[in-house]
């Protein structure tokens, strides 16, 4: 059984069928890439996993529990976390302070900015935040101001903030979009390190085939709202259906 099982999902926007009978099975502990041409429905599908959109028909099961009709913050509490295309970090705060905030939020169930003032008395929170920074190889940058970092390091920081929520499934929509090659490679290393250290399942939407083939253990190809192929990476390269989809044939 997969940690995320999607069956026969359909979603239309007015007359436009964005998703048609989509099936997807993501196995626990794997990195599963979702690829496909622009407008194929990848982001729409991801939005159905986090409660931002509700499918018209079909089922989305996470750990055997339906996610349909569940509010986004409740889905997040069950262990599904999303990483945004532009890292959502507090640019005026230090790296450490950025990670302390979600550590507090996870423990107290709510985000409180003034929690940062109490930090000296909160050894468990400090230790957790340090561990998150160690996991993303940023502990030596703990006192840097977030705005001064490279894009790749901002992505690392955002990932540490995400890990503070103890996710079981991480969803990433084009995590390397707009990045220079060095930051892209930094992000590839980061995601494989996190998988090695924490065995977190990841669903990654990605355009960059170098990223896809560096990371994915399974690939689903979406075209015009339908999964046309789900297979191992070695069977995706050169697959006639995939080539046809990308060439628009
Ligand atoms: P991808 O992420 O694969 O590029 P999307 O999921 O963003 O594709 O979009 C799939 C299709 O659905 C596109 O034709 C897009 O224009 C349309 N679409 C996406 N979101 C909406 C929306 N909120 N309202 C209307 N149409 C939408
Ligand atoms: Mg998209």
C-alpha cells in the first residue's frame, strides 16, 4: 500500500478538464517525481493533496485516511507539508530564529511571534531547531540574517522550517525553478540528504530532467490532465508516449 493513493481523480475548471481519471501511488520512503508539459495539471493535482482544491470525483488517501473535505491546516497536521516555489522565510530574522518559529508552532499548535522572546528558557525547542539545521547542513550559518543568503541556502532554510513540522510526506512544486546550476545542484544534494537521514516520502513536480533523474525512484508523467505513464526512471527515458507528450504530437 502506498502512503499516498490517488484514484480516478477528476477536476474541472468550468469547461476545462484539468484532471481526468488520475491515478497515482506513492510508496512510503520514496522520491516520486511528477513531470509533464506546461498546463498538464501537475499543480492542480498537488493542490488536491493539500486541501487547496477539492476533486470533483475520485479519492485521495494518505496513510489510509481520506484527505477529501479536510481543511488545509488539518491536512498539514496529519503530516503533509508543502514547499513553495519561492522560499517562504522571514528575511529579517536569523537562520536560527526562522527555524525556532515552526518548532514553537508545532509544539504549541499556533504560531506566536513573541515566542521568540521566550527562547532562552526553552531548551527542547532550541535543541530541535539545532537538529533541523544540522539535517540541512546549515548549523554553521545559524546567526546569519536570512535575506543575505543564496537561493540554494534559502531553500535549505525553508526545508529546515518544513522539517520542524515533522512531515511524513513532503510536496515540492518545482523546487529548482529559476535557479542557477550551482543552486540547483545544491537543492538536489539537499533533497537526497534529507531522504537518507529521515526517510521522508517526497512528491516532486519538476521541469529540470537533470533534477528528476538525479532524485526520482518513480516517475509519473502527466499530459493533458491524465497520467500517461507511471514507471521507473530507466523506463521513462525514451518512452514513446512521453516523447510524444513533450513534442506535443
Ligand atoms: P501545470 O502545473 O502542469 O503546468 P496546472 O495544474 O497549473 O498545470 O494547470 C492545468 C490546467 O488547468 C491549465 O490549463 C490551467 O490553465 C488550468 N487551471 C489551473 N488552475 C486553474 C484555476 N484556478 N481556474 C481555471 N483554470 C485553472
Ligand atoms: Mg504548475
